[in-house]
C-alpha cells in the first residue's frame, strides 16, 4: 500500500469511527446498576457451568431411593429428585448445557450473520441474491417445528448437534439485519474515500464497514441469548434435546411434569432458567441503549 493510500485510509477510518470507543461504552454500561448486577449473575452461571465443584461437592448421580422426592434437608437445600439424588447438585450440574448452547449458538450465529450480511449488503447482484434467497428458504420453515423434525431424526443428540441445528435455522434473521445496516453504511463518505484510493473490498469490509454496522446485530444477539436458554430447555422437555444420562434444566422440567406432587422439582430449575434469561435480556437491553446514536449525543 502506498503512503498516499495509507493516509487517505486513515482519514477515512477516522471519519467512520465516530461511535463510542470501547472504554466509553464500558463506562456507560457500568453506570447502569442493573447491568452490573446481571453481569455478576451471568458470570456466576458461567462459573457454575465451568467448575460446578466450586458450588457443590456432592455427586449428582449418587442416589438413595429411600429419599425419593423428599423436600429440603440438612446439607440438601433443594431436596431430592425422584431417584433420591441431591437436587441442588443436579441443578448446579444442569447449568452447563444451557450455558454452552446459549453462548456458543449466540457467538456462532453472530459470526455467520455478520459475514453473510456483510457480503450480501456490500456486493449487490449475484452474491446478494444467492445469500438472500437461501435465507428466504429457511425463513419459510416454521422455526420450532423445523428444529423438532431435524433433531428427532438424529439418533445421538449431543450439545454440539443441538448448537449446529440452531445455527442452521437461526442465522437468516441476523443476516437480514446486518445486510440492511451495511446498505446504509456502504455509501458513506469514509467508505467512498477508501474505495476511491483503491483499498481492497475485503479490507474495506473489515476496517470500515463492519465496525460501523455491527452495533444493531450485536445488541440483538445479546438480547437473544436469553431466548436460547429457554429454547434448550423446551427442546429437552419435548424429548428432542439432550438425552440421558446428560443432566440439564430441560430434562429436570420433563421429569417434574410427571410428579406434580413434588413442586420443588419444578421450582428450582424454573428459577435458574428465569434468572439467567432475564439477566441476559437486561444486559442486551443495556448494550442496545448504550449503542443508540440518539443517546450518544
């Protein structure tokens, strides 16, 4: 790259960087008490999923049938499940599938939607038509029904299989959002300036378009993490999610539905799922507000 081209590109980048810096964004978020509280809760869930032994030393698969469905007891604050296993340990160990599915599917969905949305928005014509028509086909499929049909045809459903199927059916919405944002960015002065001095298209996308078009997709993705927590529980509850002997909040829901005389079997996983879902949604809401151009003035 020539010196003149480098100077023009740096000026173009400066024109396009009139958004919140990382430090300003963090400062704006930390001024929100609800964001701080929910971040602490989410980090606790992450730690619970990564190192459950920090929270309980009890083996979740050690069971005593004589204690089946009993309520709380000393050393067993959540009582026992239908097989007499410590329910607190089961709920703690059940966090891993929900956290993995929601976080990995969200990050993967963001990356797929961002890349395809960038290409579709910046290269009108064949590339845009190919990506958009593929998205239209997937949009025509009823989401939950498609997930159930596909997962029901898979004999061994692991966390990664579930994540893959969710990614297959969920990327079109994020791609459409990214594509529409790229349309509004691709003809701005800083992009035209970089294009006029011969900067390669992929470099323009990476250095100029993506940083200025990612905010809506980032906020929407963060808001959607909470929904994926509930989706994993629904799929497992319906019998097309994780299979035994996997422990998850969704499988605990499935068991609780058959034992309505033991309400603690339902209350504890429901409380954890609700707390994690609401926390992610509040974090996403806070990020969306911080990235809102109207609030940056």
